């Protein structure tokens, strides 16, 4: 048998192998092709095992989560060498690798084939492990191709335990409603007027802050001027809480010092300095704080006003109601507590891009105390007005309501520190306070 005949079967096998389909398909890495399956053009897909969907040949990277707190974190990602500037970018997240069913989209500008992006995630649970990955959506011949990064994880910080509102400076006062505070931490700073501090607390809604303003009264004691729950999107206080007692807040008739200023406790971009067609309607009135100039000036922070119809309302029934409350300010140990508030029940009511309240209201609680400071009784009343010209008397029956009724419309729990037996009677109207 010749050598050629011995090698013939081996040569034939090699020829078949050389012509097999696998060897005829070009290597995508050698040919410069990217192996990325098209994704749902409506948004990132959620494969059964997200980690398997990660391809280290894609051009998306993700960094470790930063600024981790008990309720949030900041995500950062980057991309490079994509075929076109991404349409959008963001992060998917969840409590397991196989359930990244939350999405937070970045608002950063994506104008090039390479860049960076980030997003802030809030509302997380304390001491919980979360998984996340970055994604970008790139236009591709009329569709969108979604690229993913690898999956990383982080754990939120342990919480500080339940927040006890009554233990925080000024938030245990009787006029302060139950507030959704995110933690017990307080930020302080100098008041624009006076040598005292303001206090600011975060809530579970990042667009709402609680602010306390203080001043030193004519007796040399630092007292609260008023307390607000301010809303960034409404550019106004949803609530404005104040108290009246001629000892703590004397009436020295310092007049109206009409110098409006931005509230130093809030970003100026949150506040509005007035809108067309409406007056700057005080919540805590200028005449509510007549002890000294510092107290009165603080009523002219932009955070203490909202767009209010002037003729027949701001200068009419609302002004008269304010005067009635001021005249009822008690001496001795009794105190009159007031919550001023706004309703936004007409989302189309706007002026210059600023939402305009549909209603203004006041909830009033007159509390009696004995010489030991123990509450011995409480009476309540409430008034609500539409934000337009009013033609009736300030105390017309159509304006009167109950604290319970306003609680139902707002979702707030007013006067939670008042003992239940007094609170229930006062808020229902059974123990009615007549101005």
C-alpha cells in the first residue's frame, strides 16, 4: 500500500472539516461586528437572568453606588464608541438580580457617542441590599437598541429607628400636624432678620421641607415665629402653623415692614416672588407678629405667601378673619393655635407657570391650661374660602366647616398633641370655638 493511499482518508476528513458551516461564519470580533440582540423599542427588557444578558463587548459601564443613605443612593454610568448619541440612559434596580423591575432615568444631556450619566434614587428601605445596572438606548435604523452594563449591588444604611416628631425642636408644639419626616436630622442656619436660627427638616417627599422660623421676643426668649411645610412644585407652603398668646408673642404694634426676602432656609428656585393677577397672600399675617421688627420682617419671607385673589378676598373676608383671630389672642396660660393652609383642587389654575391655590383655610384650636401647664379643655373651629372674590360676611355659614372635614380633604392629622378626649370634640365641632 502506497503512502498516498494511507493518507487519503485523513485528507478527506480535513477537507470536510474545512468546509463546515462553523468555519464559513466570520468571527464577529475579527470582522468588527457587535453581537447585541435588539431590545424592545419601548424600554429596557427584563430577561429572566439579567446577568446573563450582560455582554462585556458592549460599551456601557457602571460605577459603584455613591452617597448611600438609609433611603437612597446615587448611580453613575458611562458609555463610549456607540454608533450614535443615546436617546436615553438610566438604571434598572431591584432587590434581586432576576427582578430589576425598577427604573430611574437620567436627566443628563446625551449629545455624543461617548459620555457619562447619573441619577438619584430615593424612597428605598433601610438596611436592604439592592441590585442595579446601567443601560443606554441607541437609535438604530428606526428602532432602539438597548445596551446594558454588568450588575452591581449595594446595601442601604441602617435607619435611625422611628422618628419621634415630638422630640424634635419646635415640632412637638400643639399647632404642628403629624408630618412625614424621613429622619430626625435637622439643618440650621441664620435668620435674615434677627440673631436667631431657622431649622429645616427633610420629609419622605424630597420636594417638601419643614421649616421653623424663630425670633427673640421682647422678653429675651427665643420663640417660634411660624412653622411651614413647603412644597417645591407648588412654590408655596402647604401648611403654615402659628400660635397666639400675649405673653409669648406680645403685640407692640411695630407696623407692617413690607420688605420681601427669599427664605434663607430654602433654595430660592423653590420660591416665587409673586405672580400676575394675584396678591402675595400671607399665611401668617404681618399683624400676627407685632412684637418687634425681626418677627414682623420674617412674615415677609416669600415662603410665607401664596397667590391670593385681592379684591373681596385678601382685602376682605380673609383680612377680617385674621383680625378676629388677632383680637382673640389670650393672656395668661391659654393659647390659640392656628393652622393656615392651601388646597390645590383645580390643577388648571396657574399664573406664570406657578400653581394657584383653589382654596385657603384656617383651622383654629383654643386650648386652656391650668397653672401647672396641664391642658384642661379645647375648642375648635375651621373656615375655608375659594380663591376668588367673596361677597358674604367673613363668618357666613357657607365658609364655616370642621377641622375633621378639612383633615379629610387634605389627608393631614391636625393638632395631634392635644389629648384625644379634647381633640375629638373640638375637631368634630361639638366643642365649638366662636370668634
